[in-house]
């Protein structure tokens, strides 16, 4: 009886201690097990969202006006400028693959954010200099037909330096923010589900100010003044982010996460002739006491060939033996490939907003009350409005309702959320094609006035619908790649989400080249020197068809997808909870 009482007391003390401390392999800024009450959750995430707001303010302040700058100041034609924007956006969203890998394997997420933010700041500083220093300006006078080569060189170096900064900043910061929530704690797990929604709310606030205030300063004050504002805001946000250091939870790096995965492939090939045991519990797995709080994954029946890597045999060569968790991590990565591929057409639709949509707006009537003319890029703000509306509706109305009706903690699955966004993306391209067809009809009727009498707010529906699509698909992709990736690769997971947009931008450029070549041989190219001499409506119909067909493929892939299955957390003993010694 005394023994039972001692065991019950031990369990009770452990449960109480588990509420005070966070046992999810994270540490505080002194390398100790973090206190739940004074670290992480929203108190830490707010610092992180501030620097994300600053980065998005800078990014969209530059990105949405980039095609205008390239055509008006650098004097590129529409087709070349669209490709330049797609290449830059592609590099910017593919660089996180490298940054995420370095953050997970060697540098750590906090250090990567600080380093990459500094590089980002240097890019903004160089961009400011290209517009302030007389010898680096595009022209000696306000108006000129040809830019200086030195300005073009410095300008492109600056914006690609910003790409490098984004490469470390984006994957590390978002995964660092999600790390502030403990998956094993029910309250914190629910807050984490809301984190991605409110992360995107902060992102949209930065987007809104970037495409309104910053773009207005660019058009009505000067490009240089806008750059000065962005540079100062970024410098301030770096200081604020560093100030939150005592309340953050950190994850220690464990070396390259790719090494154990390569070992699984090598071991599976070497044991290809062995017979799998009928009971999966006979496969090799480390005891929970030896995992250093790493979460273990349950065995799944798919891709059974890889299970052979975990068969116990006579040799104990680590290159010939992997754990079930290592095998399941490789399966997770393989299962992600079809999802990644089938979301690319959605990314191609998103790519049109910062290129052709904006150039259409430039040809339309942008005057509102008292002859005030809104900057072309400011119409992009409606995307953020649509995204804010959809995120708020999803988080505050849809999810609570679906939790009650379905019993699912998320309301709907992550892949269902992405699928809803993809449906909206098809609608976006259909609406865009109809509006562009109407605009071109006006141009053909009156070549002198063109579409200048057509209000730019005819473009509002396609921007709003695209924003709603982003609120479902983009936020869903963020959550999917963070949640389903192996725990040791979460920065790389966010990078994979960004790479969807990056790869889609390159595919969009390739598609423009192919369509231009094919239609030019057939008579007249769909892409002229400007929107009035182009047939962008045909291009939008093509994208709508591609995205609709792809959506059918995505549904099949999503229905056959199996989600990550994590072992439940075992109750810790009091011996494990004694004191907060630094973890090594």
C-alpha cells in the first residue's frame, strides 16, 4: 500500500512539475528547461510578429512597385519586366531552402534570424544609396530616356541582397515563432493553431502599409524617401526582436537532418533481400528514455520497402540500421512531394497579381474623390483585405463551429483548407479573364482613350478573391509544411512552403516564354509591349483551365495522404523534473 502511495505521489508531483516546465526539447536563453509561465506562447510571439511585419512592409513596398520601376525607370518592356519580377520573386522564395537547412542543422533559428535580418538591412541601405547618392542615381535629371548602367547594377545587387536576407529570415522566423508553443500541452497546442492565422494577420498589416503608405511615398514624394523609411523600420525591428531574447524558447541544432535520412535509404537498399517481420514492434526503435525528449513516430504500412532499414540483424553497423522514427521521417518527406507538386499551379495564379494584374491597373482610371489618384500598386492592398477577412472568419467563426459539429480539433484537415483555397484561385483567374476581356473591348472601341475611362476598381474582385484564396491555401501550406515535416527540419519545412511560390514564379516565366513563342508563330503573340497590345485574357483562361485540372489531381492525392502519427507523451518521473539544469 505504501508503495502504491509513493507511486501516486510521484505521478502527481511529475504532473504538477510538467505544468511549470516545458519538456519539448526546447531551452531558455540560458540553456535550461524553460519555465512555462515566463517563456514562449504569445508573450514571445509578439516580438517575432513585429519583425515579420517590418520585413513584409519592406518586401511588398518593393515587390508591388518593382514592375513599375523596371518599366518607368529602368525602361524594360512589359514582357522583360514581368520575367525580371518573376526571377527575383523566384530567387527570393527559393533561397529559404538554403537558409532553412542552415538554421536547422548548424546556426539555430534565432541566430539565423539575426544574421539574415542584418543582410536584409544592408540590402535596403544599398537600395537607398542607389537613389540618394548622385553618382549612383538612374539619371542626372528627373526625366531621361536611358538609365545609367551603374544604377541598374547597384539596384539589382541591392534587391538580390534582400533576397539573400529573406532566405534566412522567412523560414527561421516563422518556425521560431511556432516553436514558442508546446505541442504536448493542450492549451498551447490550440494557441499554436491560431498562431499561423495571426501570423498572417500581422503579415497582411505589413502588406497593407507597404502597398499604400510606402507606394504613395514612392509615387508622390520620392523613391529615396520610401527607402529611408523602410531602412529605419527594419533597423528598429531588429532591436525589438533582440529585446525579446529572455522570453524565447530555443531549439538546439543537432547537425544535418539529411544524414539520418540518407542512412535509411542506404540501410533499406543493403537489406533489400531480408524478410520483414509480421509484427512491426520487432523493428528497431530507441527506448523513450534514450531519445533526449525527441518525439517518436508510430509505424505506418506505406512504403514498406523502407521498413527494412529498421530490421535487426547480426551486425550493429549504424549505416545498416535505422530506427522506426527515422524511417517514418523519410516516408513523410516522400509523401510531401505529390502535395508540393500539385500546389504549384496555385502559386502560378498568385504570381500574376504582382505582374500583369498591376500593369492592367496602370492603364485604368485610378482617380477617386477630389481627383486624388491612387498609386497602381495600392490596389494590391485588396489582396491583404481579402486575406484578413478569410483568416478572421476561419479562426473565429468557421473553426469553432466545425469543432463542435465534427469533433475535429482543427475543424477541417489542413489539406482540405488548402483545397478550398485552390478552388478560389480558379475563380480568381476566371474573373480576371472576364474583366480583362471587357477592358480590351474598350481599348478596341476607342484606341485614343483606351481603358482610361474604366475604373481600376473593376480589378477589385480578382484581388479580393485571390486574398481569400491566400487565407485558406497559403496559411494552410504554412501549417502543413511546419506540422508534417520531421521535427528536426521545421525551418526547412517553412522553406518548402515558400519554394512553392518560388518555383511557381519560375514556371510562370517559362510558361510566358512558351506561350509567347507558340502564339507568335500562330500569328500574333499574346504578350505585346503593353497590356493594350496583349491578350492577357486568353492567358488567364489558360491558367484557369490548368488550375482546375490540377485541382482534380490534388483531390485524389489529398484523399490518399496519411498524416504524421506521433507517439503520445509519457509521464515523466520526478527524477527527470528535479531542477532546471542547463541541457547538454
